[in-house]
C-alpha cells in the first residue's frame, strides 16, 4: 500500500507527517510525505521557527512525484492541518491527479479546525473552506465532535444527534466518517468514544478517558484508520485496530511524563494492536 500524505512537519515532537509517517511505515505502508510547513516544533508551544511552505512549492513536489510515474500506485491521499488557504487547491489538485491515474484511490481528510475546549485555532477562512470545498471531495473524513458540528451547523452532544450529524455530512460527499471523540451525557463515567459510519453500518467503541492532551494523536488516528480501512474494507475492524494502537500510544505517553507523543517507544502497539476494546455495531 502507498499513501501520499500532504501535511505539516516538525523537527521536535510529533504532529502532521511527523506523527503519521512512522506508524504507517510500522504497519507496512509506503508513505510519500509532502510537507506543507517545516517548523521547529508544533504551534502549541506558542513559539516556533521555520517556514510555511508556499503552496506552489508544495505543488511542484507533487508534480515531481507524478513525473516519476508513481501516481497509478497510490492507494490513498491523506491530508490534515491546513495552515493557509492556498494549500487546499494544491491538495484537491493532487487528489484529482491521483484519482485520474488510479480510480480506486481514496482521499482521506482530517478536517482540522479546533476542539470543544479551545474552539477554532485555524485561520478564519479555513473552516468554511473545509466545509464547502474540501470535505465534499473526500471519501473518508475524521473530524472530532466539535468539527463535525461545524461541518453540519449542528451541536452534536448525544449519540443520536451525533449520528444525525454524520448522516448530514455524508450527504455532502464523504461516505466514511470517523468521529474521533464522542462525548455524551449518558456514556459510562470516565470514558470517551469513537464512532465510525460507512455504507455498511455504524460502529462505536469506548475507552478510558486519559488525563492527557497530546498534540498529534489525531494525526496518528487519521493515518492508522485510513490505512486499516483501505486495506480491509471493514470499518469496524479498522476502528478496533486504530483504537487499540492509539490508546496504548497515549498510555505510554502518559506513563512517560513527557509532553510529546512517545511515538517510537509505542511502535509495537501499531504493528501488533492488542484489540483490547469491544467495538459494538449500532443502529
């Protein structure tokens, strides 16, 4: 399997491609990483150095890949945080080029905007751009519950309202929706859930809620789910494998006392997920 991953990169820590590439490689995926920024560290520190890469330069890198004759062999295009408005056109053009070369390829978009705690933390134009142009072109999206609400103009806060919001966003284009954080008042105390819906059905899984805010965990989640789903075609199985790996990554990070994801230290959890959580079919 080959995945073209168009995302940010940092030298210190793990977000964007710096979070996604190694876990994908560890499960046997050939990754073609294309960088949209090259920062010293993620912006959560409040200070960073390095360039935001001009969209035309990103486009040129993708053209160079195309010239090597690789696009017919790409199984998926993956995108995440979009630092500026211009990168969306580059990503959508890359998706068109890949799908023209390989009609079986899919586009997986993590529509990064923010979260319920912090609100939106992207440039003001990005949420509307994602909702109106990028998400409708995707086959797979991986929003959190807050982002799902923005995409649909709703406030999903129960299982039923979250499922209705998923149906609404699926009607705009993407057939597979992974909601990476489902919080609802009737969930078991101390848990957090993930939910996936595709044409075959809906599945949900609960894990303990860890006292940890880890930048990059959503990037790992989107990458692993995309690869597992593309490989198996089974949304429930992809959810189970992804949940197991990401939970153990977060637990390892929490136990370490470090701020940054313990990405390398957790590598066995990607290659051999413990499958310790029950995935339930719902609806």
